[in-house]
């Protein structure tokens, strides 16, 4: 099982993806639509057109993990939108957890990202 940690980069595809695609097809989407390297260790997240299922793809150094979650009732109401025509949006790990639960990740209150302290 994969564990999403705060250090992991998360990139969510804004547009829906054909869920008949497997690992190779989603890697192609990562390269062509998200302009990213599928081997980088980033967690890539996709949704189907009906907003009833999501897939997460990540390379762990030995191979790919492909996780699929389908809701038994309802839809994923909250999904990232692209800014300025972007096809992918970066999320923080805690925002991804909220998204996986079907919640509004933009209203999630998490600890701020770490940043270096100014030198004195």
C-alpha cells in the first residue's frame, strides 16, 4: 500500500480521463497533458467523467502503484480547476486526503507548508 506523506508532490489532472486506461495509458496522459515525468515519484490523480471514481498513479522506484476508488453512492463534488489553461494542479498531502474523502480540499485547514526561517 502507498502512504501519502507531506513530502510527496501531488499533481491532479483537471480534466476527466478515460478510465479504461491502465498504467501505460495514464503515463501517456502524464507526459502529454500534464507535461510531467511519470517516473518522478509524484502522485498523479485522475477522475472519470461521471465524477464517481478517481485513480492515483505513483512510481515508487521499483514499479507503479495504481489505486482506484469508486464511490458506492454520490459523486466527487469538489475537484480542482485549472488556472490560465493549466491541465494539472498541485495539491498538498492533506488536501489530497480530503479530496479522496469527497470533501472540499480548498476549505481544509492544515498546517502551513514549511519554509526556511530568515537568517539573522
